[in-house]
C-alpha cells in the first residue's frame, strides 16, 4: 500500500489519448486484509455515487491506493496533481482561439455572394473530459490547489452539473455529469508546506478515509516486494523503522519508504545489518532522520540518539 509498492500507475496503464488512461491492476501491489478492508469501503462509497477522499501523512499509501481503487473500477481515468498555480480554466478548460469559415456562393455567374463566420474555439481540460465521458477522476494532493480553483467541484459533486458560463459559441452553459463519473481525491494533512485550507462545503461532499501507517504485516510484505530480500531480514528492518517512527512521531518519523530504502541498499551488499557495523549505522542515520529535524541542532541530536538507541535495542 506504500507509494513505491508498484501500484497501478499512468506509466504501466493503457494509454488512450491526451490525459486519458486505463488503470491496470498490478500483481505486485501488496493487498493484505487491512488494505482490502479499506478498498472495500472505498468501492462501496463509489458504487453509491459518493466521491472518496484519502488523507494522511506522507508515506501512508494514499496515491497507491487511489490507483488501486481506480483499477478496480475498470474505467478510463484522468489524473490531476494539485498545484497552487491552478485556476478554474486549468481544470475545466477555456477558449483557446477562433475558427473562421467562409462560404462563397457563385451559383449565378453575375452574382457573387460571400459570408463569413467566426466561432470561438473551446478546449476541454481533464476535469471536463471526465465529467462528459464518465471517466474516473484521480485528483492527487488536491489541497495543493487553491480553494477558488476547486470551487468548480461543488456543483459537480452535489448537483452533478459542471457549469461552463464562459463557454463561447454554445447556449447550454453547463454539462450534465455522466452517471459513470467517479472521483478519488488524496491529500496530505494541512500542516504540510504548500497545502491550502479546503472549504468545508467541498469536504462535506466527500467521504473521507483517514489512512494511518500500515500494520507490521503489510509493511513487511511491501519491503519484501520492493527489495527482494528474505522475510527474516525484512522483519528486522521493519521493526527497526517502526520503533524509530514511534519515538519520533512528533517529527513525522520515517514512513514505509524508509524500510524499502534500507532493504534495497543492503539487498546485494555483504555488510551485516548489525549495531557493530559503522556503515549500517551511518546509512540508518541518513535514511531514517526526519527531514523536519534538519537545521535544528537540538532536534538533530535528539533524533540521532533515538536512531542509535533503536539500532542497539532491535538488532543487538
């Protein structure tokens, strides 16, 4: 369930046209009973017509799970990554130019008639495509976009209408959302840099599933799958990382990525993973030290001691 656990992605899915892809299930995606319980709940909400919102700290597998769920829907999908520079037109589209047509009527030789028409050209962006065609929308880290850009989602999720008041050359001014349209949102918790507060009206239209770090069994399987190491070694690494994580909770300690990185680094090396190995200690300090502790001498000292103590306790 961790982001680097070879979940379905745009890269290994079937491409159609610009921005449209068909998510494919991945045999290497780790599905444990805990992951399946979350998946089943998400599928139930989507089947009932409700968008889902996967939220949690970095490294809890939000994006991987979103692709996994999208693959289970067996529908074409579009992917958006939240961006503070997004405006409404970046989501739904806008006028991109003009199309000119000219008709020349010379049916009677002595009479020449000409007429010209100029039409504004509209181009749909990915959100509008998904609404029109009934695709699955995966909006990753949507709270990195500004609330004013995401306001367009309110009528889509509640009234199932996409308003296009500035659409030139057409009279309807709106698009009825296809019944097959489904929406999957992910977000980091609001204390992360670069995120914006989300309007309550939008959150109220979603069913939010808060993801925690995976259980030990899931984390061991992910570490094995991504590194190829044996189960016993994966368990030792995971237990070490989980202990450091629990002790550094205030600084958002290492996620599952830490377990995977350590396992990959030592998968093909001859060094023993023991407290007596200076190289192993140095690698653990590099990989497991929370980035938020950098630049603060007191935090640096505290986190270093936690990691060293955990190595001594877990691997002695």
